[in-house]
C-alpha cells in the first residue's frame, strides 16, 4: 500500500483485484496507519487493533471502529495517481438506534464489550510479533518494534486503569487475577526494556525479542483462560459495553503511548480497597 498526501489528507492507495482504491490512511479507532496493516482481498486490516474496512466503500467490516473511512475515486494519468472527490461510507458502526444492553451485540455495529475489544487487541499484538519475526530490514524492524512496544504499554495501562479495578471488585478470585495480571504486565515491561538495550536486528536483540514474545504470550493465554471469562460472568453486558467505550477513548487519548510512563506499576495502586463496580 502506498501513502500520499492529498489536499490536507493522508491517503492510502492499494490495488485489489486489478483495481486501484484510495482511502483514508488513518484508522478512526485509535489513529494508526492502515497502510501499515494488511490488505486481505478488498479489506484493509488495521495493524493496531484489527479494525477492518472495505477499501471499495470505506465501510466497517469488523473490529472496534465505530465509523468508516473516507474513500476517493482514483485513476492513473500520464503515470501519476489522480484522486477525485472524497466520499463517506453509506453506513457506519455508530448507529444511534443500536441497543446498549442485553447479552447480544448490535447486529449492524461493532461489539463494544470491553472483553471483546481486549481479545481483539490480543490478536493484534500476536500478529505484530509474528510480522516482526518475518522482517529483515533494520529500519523496518525498528519502526515495527516501536509500534508494538507502544501498543503493549497502551494495552497494559488501559487494562490497569479500566479493567482490573473492576475485575477486583467482582470476587475474591477477581482480586487474585488482577494482582497476577499487573505483575505479569511488569514482567512484559521488563522484557520490552531488555529488547531496547540492544541494537535492532542484532543477535542479542532477536533473543530479547523472543523472550518478550514468550512472556507476553503467557500473559495473554492466562488472561483469556481465567481473567476475561471471570469478568464476563460477573459483569453485566451493559457495563461491559460502557467500559468498551472508555477503552476506545483511552486509546484515542494515548496514541503512540502519549502520557504513559512505561514504568512498573504497584498492584496495590490498581486494586481498590472497597466499593462496587
């Protein structure tokens, strides 16, 4: 995918089924570059949180994005890309008539359950680790690692501020799970710092990256096996969707880990001493 600047907009251009398509490069969910993601047929998948858009019309196909992206008609004239006027998708996921409660997501909108959004981000993190493993160019590796390291901190901090305090209020088991998760986050932070002590692409860097991937995967599996199911069981759908909206707002506020220190967190600062959900 190619990225160009056009009349104040950052536009991605991709070829699908032999045709060129132009669309807004910035994902409306958390501001990531769609051109850094994957093109799957006529769908583009954001590399950060797996939001998926149809490049032919800009509509949301899957993932956490609540609105579609602008598209442009595109032609090639005298070897140059020529864009027409921008258009908006006919439908988006931010349907004011969509139900906010109950145990099923809106049929025509994204699932805003925070546990679903967290799981989607788990998948995105795994995908970014996998993509790194296939890279060889040092500059490309450095850029991809920076994006992943930022995502790991945004993800950890978001869970510590929004999910774990609520999890700890559900049951005694929730307290244990939240404390364990924060300690595991600190282990991930340690592994990230270890990667950054080495020259990108060097043998020590690759070894540290493998360790970071292993530590992270152990945490994701534990959370998916225990913490997330426990939270779903003990928190009603409406509340989970409210937290999902807060989760998206948190990501928008802290794009590229802005305002997040990356320092270890004391579990006692996350676990509430009393109070309800």
